[in-house]
C-alpha cells in the first residue's frame, strides 16, 4: 500500500518570492523511490493561526506531516508554541541540544548568545533529533496515530538531516514486508510521446506490481521501472529481466542503463578510459564545468574550463580566428570547433567540449533565434560540431545546452575516442 505524507513550508519569505522552496521538491524526490507520495505541499506565513490551520487540514488527509522552517534563534518564532498547543508538553531545556549548539557555534568561530542558546528549549512532548549541521533541533511529535516532524528551513540542514536520519526513521516506523525495487534507463534524442508509443507494448505486458515512470530532464529522459512484492529474490529477477528488455526497446536512444546524471556518466567513462576533460564555454557561462566539478572525485579527469564570454577571450585565449567571428558570427559551428580545440591546447585535455549560443531573452539575429546554440566536441581523432535550437527561457536554454554538450561527449567516448 502506498504511503503518503503532507508538507507545510513555513515562512513569509517563501510567499513573497524572496526565497524559493527547494525543500519540498527534495523531500518528494527522496521519498518517492521508496514508494511514498506527497499528498500536498502548502506554504504558509510565520503566523500561529495559519500554521495551526495548515497542520489540522493536513492531518485530515494524511497521518504524517512534515514542516520546514519556522524555527530559529529569533524571539518571534512561534512554531514551537503552536506545536505544544497541538501535541501538549511544556518548554524544557535539552542539554544534548545545548551542547550541540555550542559546538556548532565554536566551529563557526562565533559566541553562543542567549538567543541561539534558546534553541535548546524544546517541547517535552517531542522526540528530539540533534541537528548535525545547524542550531535548530528536529522535533518529532506523535498523538492519536498522527505524526508531525518539524525540520529547519535552511536547505542544506533540512536535506542532510531528512535524508540521513528522518526518512530512515519514518521507514522504520512504517516498515512492511513489501519489497520495492527500481531499475533506470536514460534516453536521449527522442520525445516523451514518441518513446511512450515505442514502449506501449512493453508497458502493456508489465506484470502486476510493476510500473514504468517517464521522468523528463533538460536534454534527456529518465525511465524508471518500479516493482514491488513480498518475494525479494523473485521481484529482483523480474526487474532485471524487464530492465534488459527495456534497454533493447530503447534502441539507439539508450544513453545509459543506470540512474546517473550526464556529468556523472561522463566522469565515470573518462576515469575508466584514463582520459582527461576540459571545456570552453560562452553561452553556458561555466555551467558545464560546474556540473562536472560538483561531483566528488572530478579532479581525476577534469583539467579546467575557460569561460570565453567575450570575443576577445575567444580569440586571445582559445585562438579562434577573428575573421571567422567577423564573417560567421560567434554563434557558428566553426567558432565552436576552434573553441573546443583551443581548450584542448590550453589544458592538454584528451577531450573538450565548447558552447556558443544565444541564451536570451535578447541577442537574436536573422537566422539565429533565441535558443540557437552551437556545440563542439574535440579529441585526438578530430572535431565534431552541431547547431541546436533549445526552447524556453534563459535558464532552460543554458541547462539544455550544458546537458547536451555532456551527452555529445559521452557519445564521442562511446564511439571510441582516445589519446594520441
């Protein structure tokens, strides 16, 4: 049976657009692979009545409510009093929390003041989880079969604690004998609708307990095969067989058969082949390098990146021919090719990618609308170029161009590029 929970994000800053709620999507993406779903997400003011009403309404639909935010060292935080009104208890000093807060402040080189020390005053009705990376403790309340877990709003605090401690505790609390398994396939160069038609027969033959989910990303599509049942060995074997069939059905559109990002796939391949990588970026502004260097261990393969936003950097650092820029424009395949080749020369990398395009909202010229991006991949065997047209706003164009550049490099490595 699928389990559901509700999320309440607390904070005036969320409602006025000063801060984007990234916590709710993180919670959703964490619980969903384990067979859980989000019943609702609600954003409310730092107001006692609004918080109380949101909690009561959430409990009408689910037995578990997660709140984020509304906790902190300031005197106007009202979340704890509201929770004590609902679950009972009284304010008590928790020495373990106080010691943890003191340690956090010392590591940050700050003095423990009275307001921050007040974080250790918690409801006696709550089960307390020590926040490993922040000062606001996590509080777990239970009453009449209902559970509320109050988490801090700071994203890196909430995400670490939820993934490492809180969701595992929820799973333990609601453990069943049902086994859930997942297999993933990444595809590219095909639309979701076309892929759905291609896989319609496969989906129609899925055994009971199995489901195929289509999860679009910028530049590629994830197919996640979910299976559930009580016999772990049997479910795993069926999943493996279906996974193999799914990969065959994807044909030339198959990018990878595990749940990795394009940057992770590329790094894995580079390390296996003992190759190095570099970038030369214009319209993507260093985002391709960012996606790669965000991955631990990327220094084994990533040598460097050059953000050649201006034509002078393209010419003077990467060696692009000024005449080509003057006659063809910076957004052209010959310029992208010279950028990639220049990145290889400058860094000594085995393979390099380059991007030059019009991310928008302005900058369009005749024959080159917003979203036009020229990409190139250069290695010891030569240079390939492409002209792409990506729809959407500036952020989407940059994201699509970045992932596509990585995918083109992956394709090139599959084709057998290597060192000189």
